[in-house]
């Protein structure tokens, strides 16, 4: 059978064009910060806030800063996949909705992911160079998160003892 490359290319191009019409709703909260946001649940210092905003919120909050190429499909599908999966695992915008136990586990998980250099995702930092965590960033994040994590568990301990 003779393969008609020209037809295949044309068909591929048509599919690519049609795919551009698929532009689902974006992950945006238009500045509406919920009372269950991480920064309302805890007294988060400014430096920690800034690091999380720059390196984590695009995938772990209700507000993504979309790059220009997000308008191109199938790039958008790839980004959405990370955002949906990221939010499902950890959503800073709705952190206060987690049970105390879950909050503690997530804080622990954050420290683990940072120490293992799993987060932010490498495919993300390849383009978003400013999201790469410096040694100093890691120290600031880990110190504060571990401190917060300990204060939750000691509160729980107190309630058990009383
Ligand atoms: C490009 C998107 C993206 C960015 C940016 C990103 N993450 Fe993630 N994160 C994901 C995805 C997707 C998952 C789920 C799959 C996996 O674990 O790889 C995840 C999983 C996690 C988990 C695991 C949650 C659990 O309980 O299993 C933690 C913790 C986490 N991320 C923390 C962070 C932190 C902290 C930052 C910023 C320093 C960050 N992530 C930046 C996409 C991202």
C-alpha cells in the first residue's frame, strides 16, 4: 500500500487547527482569596508567601499565571493536566478545608518533596527559571513549615492530655 504523506500531513494540520477551538475555562480566581486559603489559615511570613507564590501556586492553587503559549493546543492540555493533578494533591487556596490531620500530613509531604527536589516539577522549572528553589529558599520554607507542623501536633497533644 502506498502511504500518502501529503494527505496525512493535511489531515494532521486540520486536526491541529480544530483543536485550537478547544479552550476550556482557565484556573483563575480573579483575586478572590478564600478565607480557607493557606495564608489565612496560618500566619505565613512574607518571604514564605513569595516563594510559594513564585514556585508552587501555578499548579497548587486556584490561580494560575498562564504563559502566552498556553493559548496553543495541545500545550494547554498538557498544562491543564499538571494543574488538575497538582490541585488534587495539594491546593493552597483551599488548604483550610483539610482536616487538621491532613494539613499536618501535607506540610510533611511538602518538606519531603522539597528535600527530594521533586517539586517544583522539572518540566516547569525548565521554562520558569525563577521558580527554581535556591538553597536559601529551601531553608526558609523547610524551617517555617517544620515549625508550623510541630505547633499543630503539639496542639493536638494538648487536647488529648486535657
Ligand atoms: C508544574 C506544576 C507544579 C508545580 C509548579 C509544583 N507542583 Fe507539586 N505537584 C504537581 C503534580 C502534577 C503533583 C502530583 C503528581 C506528582 O506527585 O508528581 C504534585 C504533587 C505535589 C505534592 C504531593 C502531595 C501529596 O500529598 O502527595 C506536594 C507536597 C507538592 N506537589 C508540593 C509542591 C511545592 C511545595 C511546590 C513549590 C515549591 C510545587 N509542588 C510546585 C505539580 C506541580
